[in-house]
């Protein structure tokens, strides 16, 4: 099947700034694809390159197999829903309907839910995902909100400094982050330095350990002093100083929580420790 969107060695430079730096990307037809990253990471520039609002400095952009690198926006079968609705700042459904009325093959969404409060944003996430599945269109969704990307996307790319740090399914990226940046940016993660990983019996590499994969115990491979407690409703987040490395653990609601200053051990399954690169 021909990809809906394909980047081959695509770059976009603004003077000395490499906003997009030699990106290769394939977006499957009929998928909900998210571009996730902090401000200035290159995700919005990539969206504008797909729409034709920006022209690549180098490389090739194809939409359904057709080279559109030099094609103006009005000749591409794509539409864009912007974050800013000008005179209608809270009319997301109207903006979405206007973008879909001429039946584009690809719909680009540039942080369209950023101005909404939490409950309305979550409701719109459900609506967007249901609409995409019903129409079978390719949605390309730009966001800096990891929860939006993880909950809606079939696959996603994590951007950092103009490059793709990792691409995969939400579960792949959450459970198996490729780098320290991805582990830090996507979800909450304990990043263990190489010497700590080695002390646990692994190779001297950086490793990721999600807080929800840990439990406090009388004995365990790690131990330290409780430095802070954060009540979250569904449980309590416990911060622990383990020989200079901060470790976060989750205590489910209803279970005993240690006091600040208490010494505790941290237990987890070996499979919960994920080795990764340093970048």
C-alpha cells in the first residue's frame, strides 16, 4: 500500500537554524499519526511542509506517492485545522467540519485542542479518534501533550531538535524509550545512570524504570530515603533519594505511605528495567 505521506531526507533551514534536519518519515494511509515534541522541536514545521506552507531546503515529500515538494498548498489534497481559530476561538467542531467538507485525503491538525479545559479536551480527543476511524482518513496530529499523543495515535514520532528521536506505537515508545530524552519527555520515568544499572547486574548503560512498575518493600535491589510525598488521588507519588539519584515510586490509594525521612527499599521486576541510549 502506498504511504499517505513520506519524507525522504527532508530538511528545512531558516538561516543557520535547522528546524527540520534530514528527516525520514512514513505515515500509513488511514492511520492516526501524532507528531509529539517540545516547542522548537520541528514537529509543526514538518506539518507545514506537508501542507505546503513551507518548502523543504532539501529532500523529497510525497503524498500518496506523488512528489509534492514544490507543489503549492491549494494543489495538495490536504486540509489543516489550526490551533488559532481567529474570530471563533472555541469552535473546534466548526473548524473540523470546514476542513473535512471537501473530503481531503489527509487532515493535518496543528494542536487544535490546546486552548480547551481538561474535560472538554478529553471529550474532543474521543470525538476526534472516533471520527478518524469512521471516515478512514489519514490524520496527522501535532501536539506537545504526551497524553493526547498516547491516547489517540496509532503511531507517533517523538521530535527533538529538528530530528525524530523515536518512532513507533504508543506502547513501544512508552515501554521501550530509545533515549533519555524520550524517557523523560513521554510519561514519567526514572532514568538510572550507567553505574546504578551496573550495580543491578546489567551493563553500564542508561536505563528507564517507570514509577508504576515499582513498589516499596522491606527489601529490594534499590533503597533510599523518602524526600517528598505527592498525593494524586488514585495514589501517592513517593520521591526517594537513592545514593544521589531521585527515584519516583507509586503507592496505590489505600496502601500505607512512608513518612518523609523514612528509609525504604524499592522492588521491581527485572523486565521493567529498559536499557536505552544516552542521547
